[in-house]
C-alpha cells in the first residue's frame, strides 16, 4: 500500500519539478519589497465585463438585458468604475435610477 507521498505518480511529479525549487532566488523572493516577481494570470473575465458595461453606461447605452446579466458584485464594480468616466451625464444617471431604483432602498 502506498502513502500519498510515496505513490509513484506523486514521486514522478516531485522528481520532475525538484530542480525548479533550487532555481528560485529565495532571498530575493521573500525579502524584496514591492510587488511579487511573478504575477500569475488570473481569470479577470468578470472584471472585464464590468469595464465594458461601465464604458457603455458612460455613453448612455444602458441595456436591460446587459444589466440583468451582471452579478450583484459586477453591478457594484461597474458603478464604481463609472466614476472614472468624465462623460456621464445627468440623463445617464436618471436612466440608471430608473433601471436600478436606487432611491427605493
């Protein structure tokens, strides 16, 4: 019977990647201030959707279907991003109010 660490598949993975452990400059990695040396690629598709919608909303293009496709966190993110646009008009704000009913809460 194999334990998890002594399983042949696990041993193979460890032996294939052990050399990479020694290639890391641990001193620099652990003690250098600032952002990490390597930033992994995260799935930012939801944030990208919020950016796209904020841009559309800033131009007054408020689609009911698009609004309904957003999660509540995406709505918050989109509204937060909307503050970064200079072209948001009072009419756009009124459309958002009519769509979201912010004054009702």
